[in-house]
């Protein structure tokens, strides 16, 4: 089946359809088309610039708390996800995602709890509607202290 038509700028558009052996059909369109492409910057880079253990009282010592200070370049993130894995970064132990509100400078403090001492691989992902960026580090948690 072949069909020809004219569009508003007087160029002909030819549309053809043919049967395909796998049961479907292909549509070929020749002519002039217009579209709008928007280029967005996105989140270009993420860096973990500091890790700090949070000192707790004896009654709060069931979990070790660590603050990760993160900065980024490019557009501002709307969500942050933290994946805690084994030291080889192969087996995921937990994933936590939270919405974030960042104003004019990309500097975040992310607090995460660790139930037991050990060495962990931490992946922090910042994302927005159009992009995401990742930073990774290894952390050793020793019953309330981290290195």
C-alpha cells in the first residue's frame, strides 16, 4: 500500500507499508519533519568530600551513624540514593533513597546508620529528572567510630 499527501510547506510525504514475514509490518515515511530538541546540563560530577562519625550516648549506641558530606557540579539534584554493600561492592545490604531540596549550591549532608561494625562499600547517587551521577567509597565502621 502506498499513499502520497502534501503538508503545509508544499513538500510531498510518501508513506508506504509492506508486510513482514514475522507477522508485523514496517512503515516508511519520507519527507520533511520538524522537532524541538532541548539540551540540559544534568548532574556532571559527585564527590564525597568528608565522612564523620556521629558521637552518641551509651543508650543510643545500637547503631553507628555516619554523615557523608557530598558536593556536585552541574544541575541541582532532587533525589539521593545510598547503596550499602559488602567490601567488594557486589552484594547489596541496603538501599535508601530520599528526596532532597538543594538551593543554589550543591552541598549535602547525608546521614546513614550502620547496624554492626565492618567494612562497607558505599555508593551515593544524586539524580534529577534528566541525569544522575555516582560516587563510591569504602568505609570501616568500628562500633561507633568510622574511618
